[in-house]
C-alpha cells in the first residue's frame, strides 16, 4: 500500500463537541434555542410592523391635510387650519426644532463627555459614586418639572446673560437683544441641554468603563500621561458609544414637548437673533394646538408629526453610518 495515499486518506475524527457546535451554528436544535430564536425573530418583525403601521398612518392623515392646504406645506410661515381653505406650513417649526436641538447638543455633549471622563478616570470612588447617583436621578425627572423650573427660575435669571451677549456679541445679529422676557430659542436650547445631559453622561460613563484595562496600562507603561491615556485609548474606544449616547439625547431634544411649551413664547416668524422671542418646534406646536384643533387641524398636526418622524429616522440613520465608518478605530475590535 502506498504510504502517501494512506496518509492522505486517513483523517482524524472530528470531536463530538465540534460537531455539535457546527450543528448549532447552522440552526437551533434544542427546544429552548428554537423558542428563543422564534421570540427574537418575532420581536424584530413586530418592531418593523409597528414602524410601518405608524408610517402608513401618518402618511395617510398627512396626505389628507396637505391636499387641502392652500399654502406651501414646506415654506409657508403661518398656521391657520380654521380658514377656508386652510393655510399652514412647517417652515418656522422645522427651523425652531433644528436650531434648538443644535444649541442643546453643542452645550450638552462636551459637558457630558467631560463629566463621564471625570467620573471614570479622575474622581475617587467615594466621590464618583454620589455624583453618578445624582445624575441618574436627574434623568428620571419628568419633563413638566423641567418646564416649570425653566419658566420660574431659568427665564428670570437669563436676562443678565442676554444683556452680556447683546453688549459684546450683538453686532453679529445672532445675539442682539431688544429687551423683554428672555423666552427665546437660546433659553429653550439651554433647557434642553440640561434635560439631555444626564442621558448622554450615563451612557458615555458606561462606555468608558468598558475600556480594556490592558490598553490603559500599556499606554502608561510607555510613559503616557493620564490625559494621553484618555486621548489615545479611552476616547477612540468609546467614540461609537458617545455617538450613540448623543443620538439618544438628540432624540429627546427633537421630541421634547411640555418643557419647550412652558418656556417659549411661540410665533410663526423666523427670528435672526437667538435672543428674540418667537419661533416654535414641532412637538410644542402639536401639544399646544391639538386639544382645540378641528379634524382638519388634527390632520395638519399629524402631517407635521410625519416630518418630525422622518427627521428622526434620518438622524438615526446618519448616526449608524458614522458608527459603521469609525468602528475600525474602536478598541472594541482589538
């Protein structure tokens, strides 16, 4: 017999555990696995069905309203659904929603990331625990409580800041102020930043805690300072998590209702200055007008809700794209 042929044909038997793992990888064979697989798959399908049902409902009711709209739904600067024919548009609402959310994100994200880094890499354990507990409590405060605090405490104390911005930055036009109650987009943005700060901080803190200890120890062994460890090891690892946390906060800022309605003095004009009263947001407009709206008015409000729904989907899709592009820089794949 040829030795080479014998060596080639004879192969060691595959161990039973490996066979079982391959069989389980192709499909669940145990009853518990099949049940879990069915529940997981059913939950995913149910979520897609619910999202599709919401989209169909909003699209149908929005089409009824837009078909009767005398103005341009995207560019009209008024909201008169009781006229014959009605005239309404979302130009002011879209502008106010985007501007207030941008202000909130610009203020909240750097502060939230800094707090998360302090709690995980700088503060002693006796101090980080109570601070983290207080931040967790802030995340559970209802929106109406934030709104009442903003109307009674924040708004009266914003006049000094508005006056300072008008004195030193009023020449830009963005921060010019003519006096009056500071119920403007800047106040709304600051209040939203306070509201989304706990969410972004909590998620970022948990992400930074998952950084592999060996990454930090390796950087320290090479002579890196604590800030260099944070910059080279912690932040690259947690970048995707911080983006996800920011999107959670942005979702709340886009859809916040009662707090904005309590603080803002709405009008259907786009103000060039962030300190002038006026403007509005999608959620605030729906909350303030839904109770007294006619059937045509409700359809118009649902149409504006559809636009907010689309904006939210686009924002989340953009976030997923950013995470997918940058996940190779994360230490999670190391």
